[in-house]
């Protein structure tokens, strides 16, 4: 299988893996995009706020905020005050979600290698 076919297969599998590992359904594409962005940010040592997640997800700021709070309440994400700006909160993946994302990324990497 050539590289482009492997990429297509990995893209097709991402929905199944997100549903199996994280419990995100296909209709929750914005949440999946937020989780991917938070995973990438963590790997790069960056911090994310609600406005950044809203832009990533394509949702309005208010809707992205509500969805993020739901994910925090479900234990998928962690929230803490920004030490530099106490009016702002930062969002990150919970340890559980980070481990699940590691598994998803490993499975997608296997698809791309084979």
C-alpha cells in the first residue's frame, strides 16, 4: 500500500478509534478536533485557552465553552487558572485521555507504517 492509501486508511480509522477509546461519536467532530489540538499542544509544551479551542473546533466561543465544560465534567479534560492571568482558564487533556490518545496515535502510526 502506498503512503497516500495508508493516510486515507488512517483518516478513515480515526473516527472508529475516537469512538472506541474516547467515547466520541461521529457527530462530535468538533470535540475530536479539540482533543487533537490539546494533544498536539501538550506535545509541543503549549497551553490552550477556551478561545483557541473554539477556533480549532469551528464552533462559536459560547458553544465551544459549553462543550469543553461537558468534557471537563466527564473527566476527559482538566481545567486550571492561568497563573499569569487569573481571569483566564487553561484546558488540558486529563491523564486518562492523554493515555487514550497515545494509544490512538500508536494505532494510526501502525496503519501508516504498514
